[in-house]
C-alpha cells in the first residue's frame, strides 16, 4: 500500500471514527486485563504525555526554548498534595475537582508572571531563565517544610476507587481512568488550540517574528500565551503525577526531568500532537527497557537509543512512516525503477508543519 | 476494495464485543493467592528465593547506589556458589537478587518496585535513598511486601511500626550520629560549639540528636548556620561561624565538595576547632586529605565497618573474604568503593541469619525471623557494633563507633 492509499484511508470519516472507537476501546479495556505495574506505567505515560504536550506547545509550536517544565510539574504535584493532606475544610467530594482546578490555575499564573518578564528575552537567554525555575524550586520545596514535607516529600493516599465501584474496580484501575480521562481532555484542548487561530499565530511567531508583526500579531503576547498554556499543562500533569505516584518530593522538580522531557518531545516529534504521545511512551518505556538489558548500564543504553532514534528518524517517531517511504523510494530509484511521484497531501500539512517543512527543504537541497 | 462504511461498522461491533467480553473476564484480575495463611508467599520455592532492589545505578548518586547493590550481590552469590542458604525449615535455597536502576527518581523507583512485585519477588531489601524509599513505603504496606534493611539514615522508615509493619531501616539514623558526637563533647565539660547544617530534614535530624545529647551538660552552641545543597560555596557561613571562635565545629554537610571547602576555609581564617564530620562526608581520600584535615587538632567521624580498601585492615579475615568475593561478583556492578558496599555486604549476612530462623515459607514468618536477631556480629562490622533487631522501631544497626583521623585513615578516639 503506498502513501496515497493511506492518505485516502485516513481522510475517510468512517475510518477515522472506527479508528477512534478502537483506540477508545483499547484505552478502556487495557487496565482491566493488565497488572498493577502495567497500569502504573500507562498512568505515568498519560502524566508525562500531558507535561510534554505543554512543552510541545511552547517549544514545538511557538518555538521558544523552555527547560523548566519540571518546575510546573512539581508545583502541580505539591499543590495537590497540600490540598489533599491539609485540613482546609473543603467538603470531601470537592477535594479532587478543587485541587484539579487549582493545579491548573496556580501554575498557569506563575507561568504567566515568569513569562511576562522572560518572553522579552530570546534564544539562550530565555533558556537560562527557564533553567532557573527548577533550580530555585528545589530549595524552596525543601525550605517550606510545613507545606511540602521537606526533603522526605509528602506521601498521600487519595484517588482511591469510590465505594460504588467496589468489587469491580481496584485503586490502580480507577487512578488510570481518572488520569487517562484528564489526558484525553487535555489532548483535545491542545488539538483545537494548535489548529485554530492561536496555533497559526504560534507558527508565524516561530518562523519569523518580523512577519508576525507585519501581520499584526504581537510575538510577545503570543510567547507569553504559549508559556502560560505550557505551565497550565505542566500543573495539570503534576496533579496527575500525584494521582499515579501518590508521592511528591523535591526530586519531582529535578532539572534532569526537564531535560529528559525535552529529549522525549524531540524524539516523539516536535510540533506534533501524535508525536507527543510517542514521546511520553519513550519517556516511560526506555528506562524500563534499559533496565531489562543491563541495569548497571542504563545511562549508556538510554543514550544509545536516543542517538539511534535521532539518526534514523530525525523528524521524530511520528515521521517514521514518511521516513520509511522516503528510504524505500530512494532504494527503488537506485535500482533504476521509476519512483512514483507523490506530492505531499495538503490536508496533511497543518498537522506536522515543523518536521515536514524541514524534510521538504532537505529534499530541495539534495535535488540541487 | 473493501467498502469503508462496512469496515467502520464491523470494527465498531468487534470493538464493542471485545470490551464486553473483557469487562466480564477482566473483573477476576488480581487474586494473588493470599487466601490461605500457610500457603507459601510469592517468590519462594523449596529450592529458591528471590529478592529485589531498586537503587540509583546511574546519575549523580550512582556511586553509593551501585555499592548498595554490589555488596549484597557479592554476599548472596558467594554463598550460592558455596551451596546455597540454609533455612530454618530444613531446606537449602538459592537466593537470587534482581536489581534495577531508578536514577534516584521516586516515580521510577515505584515503577521498579511494582515490576518486581509483579515478577514475584519475595522481599525488597537494602534499597538506597530517602525519597525513593518514601515513595515505595505505602505501596509496600498495601501489597504486604517486606521493604527491609534500607540504606538510609532517615528516622521515618523504622519509627512507625504500627502503620508500616513491612518496613524498617538498616543504618543508624542521622539523629543517633549527632547524638554520639554530642555525648563525646558532653563528657569533656565546658566546650563551645559552632554548628553548620543542611537546611532540610537531614540537617535537622542531625542537630536534634546533637542537642538532645548535650542537653543539661556544659556544652554550649555559640553559633549556628545553615546552607542549601545547591550552594556553590559555604565560605560566608564558615566566616560567620569562625567569628565565634568556638572550640568545636559540627559540620553536618552532606555534599562532598562543600565539606572540603569548609575544611580549607576554616583553617585559612586561622580558626582550628575540633571537627566533627558525618559518616557520609568523612572519607579520607575525598574529603579529609584534600581539605588538609591534619591542620586541625582533631577530626572526628563515625564508622560502622572495616574499610576493605584500607591497608590497616588488609589482614582481617572478613576483609580478605570480602575482597575475594567482590573481585568475582561485585565488580560486575561497580569498581569504586564507598562504605555502602561494606554495609550491604553485612546486610547479606543479616538476611542469612533471618533465613536460618525462618520455619515457614511466608513473608510474615520472614519478618518475624528478621526481627528476632540479637547481638549478631555481622562480617565487616567493627568490633563492638552488633545487629539487634528485636526492637522493630529501631534500625537493625544502632551502635556507632566514634573514630578519629590519624593522618591517613581513621583510628580509635584518643
């Protein structure tokens, strides 16, 4: 089957609906037949998918370097932990929704304040400001011990399966459903966002700020917007993190996590919603895979996998099908066979502008 | 070609059917065979027993993390090669160790723990790290998996046995280390002390122990300062403390380069008090020698074990056995020695004692056996330091030996 048939297939409404139904069915059924360990891993993937999605909006779509996403993840987790453990007089059934809202609002507000100052900077200077967030966050988390539990962190026991689900849903399954539901909603939100007016503005700001100004789009405003949205996603991911891991400590904010999330985003596919999911799967699975191979060499193995992916599919895992057909065409041409002409489908372009445009450029350069 | 409309409908029907089928079968998941009380726990047969550990094997804490696995692995494999472990029920079992890397990340540690529980480990032993173990603690209680002999000085793991009956630590707490220093000074009479402590639970535990010991004595704290582990230098804190001219400095600094900086800065200011170093930043080769500890009248620290790499212990039987076995097994995990290697090696011997007392192949019986060891002189532990597990609210090793720097290594306090 060549690319043309695939594009035609994906364009068909019924196929899309069927695909959606199958994905939904798999997401619903998976936790029921999986062990607690698998459910935990799946939950973590949902958590980091949302965090990386936020990162992708600010880095992939709006083109601004952010190395501080773990700070918002940690902030969200701490807010949820505090609301769950402290006795603030919030009625029992409202604790979860209230903390979810606050986990979105407070990190977004913090992100907004930081971005108002930081978005005036460009490139490396901006990256430096974002690096500072986890570096400041860790000592703060240790110092405000009454709220954070200090270096030992806070252990919680919440998001347990409700009473009406007793007998057919266990805690891990319930937690999975909650976080996956939130993740699905966040993904729908992000999808609408990047496909709409704001997404287009982000892309223009990323490509050329002068053009953006000429078109009446304020780069500053949209950069601040992208940062704020990324912080909101980070905070929500923090809420989900506390739901899955049931624990938070200064380690959650660790700068290392930020860097790994950036790597996962690039590997999955920059400026791609689908790529974000691949990135999250990579983020959670690779350490486990490396552990399976040889647990005393995990850093080495993870590094090797990272390099291999970047060499083989520079546009991220999401560009794999295109990359395969590219390589196949190249081979066919070398054998003397006439390669089928295959102009990229315009319907596809808006989803994956980033990698696709670079691929096209490459093709041009090779052709010259 | 297939009609897409039909394809869509068919896959929808198939998916719905699949959900229904799985919903029905799926509900029976998760019966772990915990029904009968006498049934063997997971991870144990008549000939084998499997243990698990998750520690940082890469990243900044890789050194201590690898050693906390390597020493235990060495002890277990050497004993397995020797025919296996004898158990109280008359069986001889081979004890295997699964070890995974968590990079000091609590989320990964939980993931590793869950994976190993899925794979059917009998017990989780000797893991290093306060945050990682804290994250696992509630899950260990929920899954009823022993999480024992942990390599951490935090008091939280052993103190609450009513809520956390499946968890307890191996090492003396930071509190008891600080207490030992305080006791030494309290005996001396009138002494002034300056304290420098990390601004978190680690530093607090240390100071609390020290203050408890000097309470009511003539020892007086005349200056105190705190720092953050991320501080680039502690020069300003040391300068401030030096102004007090105290007779002794309790330097509860856990970061190696910072501790070296404290030692060099104080002497450059002409302040040479007696120095008290915590056990994790007192290694001669990396701290005291680079910091020119010889300039001070006395440098004290605490020690639990003989040092296998030190010539002072080269003739010791335990050390010879350890070095031979480590060459064969531990080397595959790490080549650099930290005290954690010796601690986890001793931990292997403590487990062996518990196995000898185990009469039933259950986790409950294992915990019972593990809590009934009295005055056991584990290999590599210094003379006078013994293992006592009968008080479950305390870690397995409580004794602390104060030692004094003698130019090359540590010797008895003079």
